[in-house]
């Protein structure tokens, strides 16, 4: 469903990370809604540099900034490069927020992460639980960097009157996701393993962890719609969850993907590898009440579309991160 509103007609929007997995969908939706979108690539501006972040915002002359640029990856990447994840994400958000303030941007939309929630959060995760404990250890550097942006937004709103929206989507998936093993999350990693196994005639696929941990997956187009609605309607600096209210174990996720791909061999679990956070499901009632937003994509249909995209765009999907 395309977000249609006169609000966007002719409005100039800077989207950082606009060429990324989520960013491309947000940019497309904004264009469809009549916005004038500026989406510079990483090669043009290094947002971890304060001068370049300022130049990106100044040059865009935007009414709104939607900050999606991020360093992200799965558990393996989080373990391998925790310092990079922390510093890169912290600095990008910090400098974009300050540049938006200095150049009188009307509103800045920030996207946090479900990784920010405490390791043992009552399910479903409600926004008021965000500060009730430390995040799951493999996710903590990324999650804490993103939580810092929320504090930055809150203090700038209080002291300077700067306007924000802050969204917390649960685990995203969909066409255009990253499938390279160094950065892939659970769904693209499992799709790649199962497709490769079918094509190679292998009878087993190795999967990290026990399979007992649960996740809640949000289709990328649904997330994009929530972000655009928040840019238009959300007021204040209270975080807003985006989720589906559908929790599924990683074991069930793997079995569902294997069936859709046509892999009939064995899933071999490696319990020496981490499960990550034990459970994830968010309470998205605030998004429905304040934005009129609800996720639309059925999980199996989203998986089918993602698998089809992977098979049709293998070189792009498997490209190593730059």
C-alpha cells in the first residue's frame, strides 16, 4: 500500500542511507507520495565525519531528515566488529541530529533497533521497558548506540525545541536484504544456505544456535510505511515500536524457509554458537493508535517474495559489504 497524502507534495526530504535495504523502499514510497527526495550515497558523504554530515544536511536544504544510514549485521558481524558498530552508528546519528538542528530542519526521523531492548524484556516489548536492563550482549554495542540517539533527541527537543520522531522496528526482512555471510541476519542467511544446498545437492544445512530463540519479523515495505507515517504524524520524542505481533522460533523459521525453498534435507543445529536474545515480540499498539499503522504483509508471502528476489538477483544479494 502506498502512503498517499498531500503533506508530501513538493516537500523536500533528505534520506540518509537511501541506497540501503530499508532506505531504497522509503525513497521509493516518498517519490510515489510526491516528495522531492535527496538521498546521497556513502561515497559522497561520510556521516561519521561532523563536517561531512553538516555538508550533507546543508546541501540538501530539506524540510525533513529521515536518518536511516547505519552499520548493521547479524550475530557474527556483531561479535567480529563491535567497536565499529558502536562508534559508526553513534557518530552518524549524533552528527546528523546536530546538523539538522544547525540548519533548522523542521523534523528529524530516527530509526532505532529492537536490539536496544534489555536481554530479558517482558514479552511483548513495550516502549516503557526500553531502559529496564542491559541489551543482549552480542547486540549491545549497536543497541546502545541507537539508544543514545533517543536521549540526544529528547534533550535537544527539551532545550532547543527540535522536532523528532523515533521508531523501533523489529527484525526486518524482504527483497533487497543483505545475504553475504559476513553481515546477513537470520532470514537471508537461512535462505542462502537452503538455496545453495538445493542447488549443490547437499542433504544438510548447518544453523547457528539451538533454534529455541524467537523472533518477530517485519517486512521492509511495512516498516517503510510506518516510518513515513511517523514523519508526517508523530509528535514528541517517545519511541514507537513497529512490529507484527507474530512471534516465531528460529527453528520454525528455518523449517518454513526450507519448505518454501524445496530443501528436504536435515537442519543441523550448532549449540556452541549464540542464540542471541531469547525472545522478541514488540507491542506495536502505540503505532496503531498514533499513526494508524498496522503491518500488512503475511509472513509466508513475505518469505516467498524474498526467496524469489534472492534467486533473481544473486550477484547483488551476495555482494560483500564495502
